[in-house]
């Protein structure tokens, strides 16, 4: 029995995990609808596939349990969730404790505004039928867990080029 | 905008059936092309109703996909679609690894969009260390060299998402080249890729640091912004290396804040907010503990605070970051003041997200400025009982930071209350850890020896057995070690014995966790303790055990040698024995390591079940160790232990001493294995034994290992049971004795915030320097007295915020009363407006006919607000403003150009001694105007009066949200008017705002008023033909049958009633059918068709706006019910 414990990580390893800073400010970006179906998921830290579904179910459960009078930030495990609801669709972003909740809250809205511009009035179906494009848009905005671009013209420019080329 | 999104999204279910065949944006595939395989997959997914169905569907899909992707005939175009379907499968949680290789192939062979999707799939499917990733490298290298910029972009994007570390050298030169590219997007993405490399292999990009600088100075904002991510990381690691860049960052921020960026970087007219936030973070890191660097950024921080005045979430985000930076860098008083004000605004805000942000900011700054907590103590108390558990928890976090010896019991109690309600495991673990931290230091140091002996035992068990989260445990332990070390740094301080015992156990067990603590130093400190006269022999035994444990981890130590020498001749037999054991152990390091493994305090104890060896041992022991096969030293030990057989107070005998036994057994030639097991068991046993006193451990020596292993008690119940209860009862009694809730809160405040503030600050958390004072041993009584004294002192010091009923002078009471009065008035007036707006024209105060008549519903009861009697009700006669309040309305009148329009009565919005705000709604044909009057009641002129509305989702206020009066002369009045528009349809909404002015000090008054839908409805004069045409063009309709009361009689009576209240235009009435039209300002039409049948009225609304018919119908129903 005690061998089980002695096979634990050596102390030096533990130390490393403590000092290792949690660099990914944004851990994941989810779009989940009220029924709990994931419409888009992007993880900026590796999470195993079966753990993702569990996490997503937990996340949406947490979001649904909150009323409009409650704040849009949830402390969840060792990170925070920032969520925003658009009709039946929740956009939930997992962030670490150093990220600014309100900035992420508005990032979500900026993202929706970009989608709105691209699809000219976006709907859940737009997102489903153009999952690849939505991902491309998101990749322009958030990379590696960092907010890299918020200028709408610049976010959409690469995609517009791709669309144009596909057309010709 | 969001409204639009919301509406279109809500229309989804209807859309599902009718897929729009129109072309997608940019000429891509059809927007919802239902015919494709992807289309049918999506349709099936939306139709899913159970997990089982989903499994079946996806398995089927995967089978199909497997066949398709491996078929040689599959075109790239089809492959692209397959990838999206695969993404769906994985997104739903079904691993589809068969497709990974095809994703890489698609990235390799595909053409632009196909290639992009290939790369996308790769970045979604694979993780950093996936072996297939190596196959991508060639494609990336090829694309980086491509002449097609789009391909270069894609390659750079994927590199910055996912790239094998060992292949960095293959692409690094190519990416470095891109830093000089003429296109900004390429340069920007190259910097992003380098950021990725910096994260995964910082050494590999060390040589290009000067290129980062170039990127920082790039003429393009995007490239510069991308480089900031790298700088943030580098500065986090080593701030001193980048101080010379401070000025650059300041200049950049100045330019951003000053609006020098291209307009498309604005978000809701705030220039590049996320960029500002990033810069503020960097400045915070640079200015920390560095007065000279901090100096450089004061100006720009001040400007940022000033510029972020628009009421929008994004400016709050900037302000929050600004406040954090201001409190991180070297302090500057006027900035701190502004930041504090900002925090105050957040905390007091009715917006819940803002309140959260305020609490978070307050938590951050509270250690530097505990006075801020005092200022907001009532808000904090309210937040403690907030219905939102997240707010509650954030408040607890805040309290945790301000815990000191005097308020610890109350705060821990609050935490426990929360714990009882909380269900989420992680929260419980986290909070329990904090409670443990708080209690261990505060309770141990104050409570000292009078504590129940179980408390330290249980605490140590908590620490040792830990929670489920390894990391959390480590941190708690590390924290404990560090805090104890700093405590021991002080020489000649007296600590309770129990506390010393806990300290030495923790240090012995976990001191290896600290990086900085040289074990030699720790041992020296412990050694010093050993020589103190006040340390009892029991405690000394603990200390010796700790030293033994620690010395097992170091090769040799002078202190240990010295110690052994010193104590081998000690008169204390116990100590002598320990020294002896230690000496032998030191000679056999190998054994020592086995004996005392790291972090093994929880290891399951193995007891040789047969006890054969032990039986012999016991028997020998009973025979006074005379057996010939025993080594000499062991016999001697046993003799020693007999000599001091009556030393029961120390709770152990020589035979039970952990090391001695092990040594003996090992040397006695018994099997080494058993010996080891024994020693493991007994080592712990020995330690445990020391925790207890009389009767805690059974007398039978060798079985204790087993019996001692009692069920671990859940940590929270331990704490509730022993640590908190007695003081809790005390505080409960205090609270109960005061009847009113307000008083309770104040009482709570005084207990919570005791010891905060300027001189009495003795925070326990992380403040080794002040710990001295706190550790003076006090009897419980004197301690309570002290804290009571302190609390009353505190209350006097901060009177305006927390007048205790018994200590506060009368006038302060009045002040408090006034505030409440103000609040009540506001709510009163608004609720009256609300009532008035739904009740029908019974008012005598109607002055104008026509439209005015319909609109005057708001003025009804408000006139009475200024009548003496009404004021009397809420205001004690002595208080100041009533005289003024009576006078003021006399001079109130609308500007001439507005007086002709229908308007509401002028009502008081809010008031204080100094000023009063009145409001009046004016309904012109094309807008709703809100006229505000600000009256200066005082005898001196008021300067810089600012009136600011808060942004709400429902209303839009034109021109600007604020109104500024440079000066308002004494006893005079200023007015301003704002055009209000309904932004999001609702039946009723609250518009709130605040007014602030400066007179001696800054004062802030909040107000709110209600607007209802009818404020924004105007008749729409159209003909029957127009009506018919419009009717057909609208798609949003609502139908409802309403019962009519006999008094409502015919259709025309009902319709006329509606016309007056809802401001409809009746287009035509034919028999039992009628049509009417109105518009929501500025010009959203809504049509009504109604028909009477028997006693029901069938209403049918149609509009171009989806929410409008619903809301109007609601109003109609309400009116019909009331009349």
C-alpha cells in the first residue's frame, strides 16, 4: 500500500507545477444552446475528448441555473466562466483568474457582432451550416488563449478573400 | 445590434423547416443547403432527442465517413465537407481518429478554402504532442514559401495554434523573414507565431529579441499589438529587463487613449479597448515596486481614467484594469483617490456585473488600503446576503483578505454558512482550505493552550490528508511552512505550546516544499527554540522529531551535529534519547531515508498482523531488556524509559519513540522488511501520539498504530464543532439582542471590520511584521474586551458609514435617516408614476384636451408629492430639506417651447440637503423628452454638477448620457432635456442615473424613473387602404381573445378606451370590426385589428417588430382588466 504513495511524483515535479504560471488566459470558447447541444467548441488547452463533453454539460448546467439578475461570471473549479446569452444560444468562455471578466464579456459580443456582419443577421443555423467559417473567424480573434484581433474589418478580411477565391 | 441577433436566433425553430436556398455570403455554398450530406447531418443533429439516438446517429455517420474519406474517388471538395462532419462528430464527443490523417492530407493538397479547412481540422483534432503533427511540418514549410499570401497566412495561423516543439528550427528562419514582409497581416501573424514559439520553447527565440522590439515599433497597430503578448510574458518573468520600454508603452497607450488609431479599431466608440487593457497590464508589471518607472505612467493612467467616462461595459473593463494597475504600481495619492472612487462606483452600482467587478477590485486593493473596506462596509455586508452565490463568494474572498485576530470568528462563521449551502465540490475544497488557513493561525496564536487538544490534531490531519486536489494541498502546505518560518524568525517571542507543536510538525513534514528555505536555517531556528526555557518537554519532543525528519533530507548538518552533542548529555532523559536516536540515524542515511520518506504522513500503516516480532519484543521489554541478543544501546534505552516511566504528561515512553524502536529492530537481526514496516507505522504513530494528551491513545504500545487510525473527520465539521462554536454563540447573542435588521448589519459590520484601518491593523495574512502584537497571550475575557473596545473605537472613527446605535451621536443618526428618506422617496415617486400610468383619467389635473388628455395619465398622483402632508409622512419635521422642497416646485416650469406639448407632472426624482432633482416627461410628436431640473437648495453656488444616466439595454438617450452644469447659483435652478428612445421593446423599464456635485466634498446621488411602452407610442394616421397593404407585409402577429366587462359595452367604447390609453389612431370601425394603427417611436408601425363577438374582444396585432405586438397586447389586457 505504501508503495502506491511512494510512487508519487518526486517533490521537484510538484514544485514545477506550482510555479508554472497558468498562461492561457482563455481556456476555451463554447457555443452551447439551451438544450445543452454544443454548437461550437474550441479549446486552447488540451482537454481529452470525453472530458470535453462532461465539461460542456457541466458548463451549460451552470449557466442555465442562473437568472438574468445574477451576474454573468461564474467561478467554476479553478477557473471562471463568462457567459452571454443570445436567444437560445449561450456563448461561454472559460478564463483564468488573471483575465478581465468584463473584457471577455464584451469580447463575446464583439464576436457576435462580427458574425452578424458576416452573415448579415446571424442565426443558430448559420453557425451550424458554416461551422468552418465561424471557426475561421474565431481563429482570427482568439489565438493561443489570447485576444489577438478585435478590429472587425481585419477579422473578416482573410475570410472574405477565401470566399472570393472560392467563387472565382 | 444584439437585439437583432437575438431576434433572428429566436426565430430559428421556424427556419429549420424552410431552408433558404439563397447563396451564402461571399458566394460560398448555400446558406443552408439542406441537400448536402452535411445538411442532413445537421438536420438530424437538431432533431435529436436522446443520448442514445445521438450515439446511433454519430456511429452511422462515422461509418459513412470512414468509407468516404478512404475512397480514392473522393474529391477534395467532398473531403472538405467530410472534415466539417468529422468536426461535428468530435464536437459531440465521439473520437474520430480515422480522419486525422486525411485532415493533414487536405491541408497538403487542398486549394485555399479546402486547405484552410484542412488546417482547421488539424488544429481541432490534434494536440501539441500528437505524432501525426510531424507530417504537417512539410506542408507548413511549403506554404510559408508560397507566393500566395493567403496560403502564407494560413500556415502562420496554424503554426501559432499548434506546432511540434522539436520542429521549430525548420520554420523559424522562414517566419523571421516574414517580419519584414510588406503586408501588415503577414507581419502580424509572424509575430503571433513567434509568440507561440516563445511559449513552448523560449530559448529558441532568444536571439530575436531585438526583432520583437522592431515589431513593437511597427508602423501598423496590429503588429504592435501582437508583440505585446510576447512582452507581457517576458515582463512577467523578468520585469527589470524591460524597464527601458516603459516610455514606449506609455506613449502607445497615450496615442490609443487619445484616439489616434484608425476608426475601425473602435469598439462602441471606445478606441481599441482590449489593446488598452493589455497595455495597462504591462504597465502594472513594470511599475511594481519601482517608483521611478511608476512616475512615468501616472499621467497616462490619469488620462485613461478620465477618458473612460462613457457608461459602457467595455469602459468598465478598462477602468477595472486601470484601477488594478494604479494599485499595483507605486502609489500616488490623487490617482489612488480616483481609483477608489471608481471602485466605489462599481460596488454601489445596481448592475450586477459591475458590482462583481467592484468587489473583485476591492479584494485586490484591500490589503494596501483597508480603509476602503471600511468605507464600503455596509455594501459588503449587503453583498454577503446577496441572492447571487457568486457575489457572496467574491465577498467572502474579500473578507478572507482582511481577516485578523479580532474578526476571524465572524468571518469564518460566514464562510461556514456559505459552505453549508454550497454543493459544488470544488468550492467546498477551496473554501475549507481557506478556513483552515485562517483558523490555524488566528486561533492557534490567540487561543493558545486553552484550546481543546483535538483542534490542532484535526488541523494537522486536514493538512496531511489533504483534499482531492493535489495542487491545492501543496499550496496550503507551502503557505503554512512559509508563514511559520516567518513567525519563527522573530527571536524571543512567546508562542503557545500547541502552536509551536503544530509549527514544528508542519516544518518537519513539509519544509521541503519551499525553494528558498535552506533546511540548515530552519533547523537552526528549531534548535534555538529547543533552548528556550518556556518550551515544555512535550513540545521539545515535537521539535526533535521535526529536526530528525529534516535531517534525513540533507547530507550533513553542523547544527544537527552540534545539537546531538548538546543533548546527548542533557539532563532530560527524553531529549537525551532523541539525540541518541538522531545520531544513529545520521550514521545510517540509507535507513533514515527509508524510515522517513517524503510526504508519507498519510501512508497506510502496515502492521505485522501476527505481531510475532512485537510479541517477542514486548516480552523482552517486560523482562527489562535483559535478553542477551539485544544490542547494548537498546537495553540502555529501555532502562532510560523505565527511569522516566512516570513522565506520562509527554504522552509517550521511550519504547514508543519511533526511531528508537526501528533502530532496535533493524539491528536485532530480524527481517529488514518487517523492520521497515514497523518503522513506517511507528514513525507516524509516534507523531500522532504526541498530538494527544491523557487517554487519547491507548496504553498498549504496539497496537496503537491500528487503533489510532480513526475515521478522518470531515474538515468542516471539525471546524464548526470546535473552532467556531463558542465565539459564534457570542456573536449570535449580540445580534439577536438588537431587533432591527439595520442594526444587525451594523453590528456585523463592526465585528467584521474591527481591526482594520490605520493603526489597529494586525492582519494575519502574510504580514509577519505585525504578528508580534497579536501573539501576546491574552485570556479569553480580556481578548473580548479588547476587541470590543477596538470595535467601538473603530465605529467612532468611521461614523458616517457605521454609526452604532449606542455610540453614534444624534445628528449622525439623522444623517442616516435622511439617506433612507431619499431612497424611499425615489422609489415612492417611481411607483406612483407606474400606478398612475395604468389607471385611467380620473385626475382633476387635466389641463389640455386632445392628445394631452391621453397622455396625462402620468401626472395624476404626483402632484400630491409636494403637498405638506405627503412629505411629513416620510420626513421627520426637524430635517432640513422639506422647506425647500415645498418651495421649489413653485418656480418649476417647462421651457416655453415645450409647455405646449402634452407632458407629465413635474415630480421629484431625488434630493438631499443641497440639491433636488425634478423630472418631467414631455411627449412631442416625434420623441419622448425627459426634462430634468436641478435645484440648488443651498446658500452657496454649486460647482461642477454632473448628471449621468446609466446605459440600459432598453433605452437609448440621445446626444450623450450625461449632462454637465458648470455652476448652479445658490437657490436657483438649471434644467436640461434629453430625448429618450425605446431601444428594446418592453412594457416597462427603469432608467437610472446619478448626479454628483462638489461642495467641500464630492457627493453622489442616485435616481431612477420608469418609462413605459406607452411613453413611446404615438398614433399613426393612415387610411384603410394603407392599413390593408401594411397588414399583409407584416409577419409578426399576435392574437388574443379578451373578455369584456358589461361596462365596456360595444366595440367603439372599448376601442376608444384603448385609443386614449395607448395613443392609437382609429382607422375605421365597421360594425363589430375595427382597425387601428400606432407607431413606436421613431417609426415602427403596429396595426391592430379587433372584433367583438358576444362578450369577447378578439385583438390581433401585427407589426414589423417581433416584440412589439406582444407588449402592446399585454398593455391592452391590463387596461381592459382595470377599466
